[in-house]
């Protein structure tokens, strides 16, 4: 379930997109362009960065307190409901 916020990347092109997440794993994977700690998270991160590079998008992420991140948590809950785990 840690990877769900990685799937919340929005569709934009020729820009810099900064994502706010209350999930430190998501922030780390996006900013580091992956990691070797989780194959699943690394694969999703690689797919996100490949998608972004094809559209000339630079991604970055910053941490936000969970209490300030209600909308994104609701969106990731909807992904859970779709059985993407």
C-alpha cells in the first residue's frame, strides 16, 4: 500500500511538477528516481519517470503533514478500492 501515492502523478507536459505527499517513501523514491529497497516501488517509480521524461517533465516531491493531505489520501483510498494492491 506504500506505493499508492506514487500512482497519483498527474498528467502534465513541458513543466516541473512538484508533488506533496505525507508518505516519506513516496517523497524519497520520486526525488531519488528510485531505490533498491523495494522492487515494486522502484518499478513504479521508473515507470513514472519514464512517462515524465517522454513529456519533458521534471518531477520533485516534498513532505506534507498527513493532517494537511486529506484529498490525496482520499484519492489513494479510491485506488485501494480498485484492488491495485
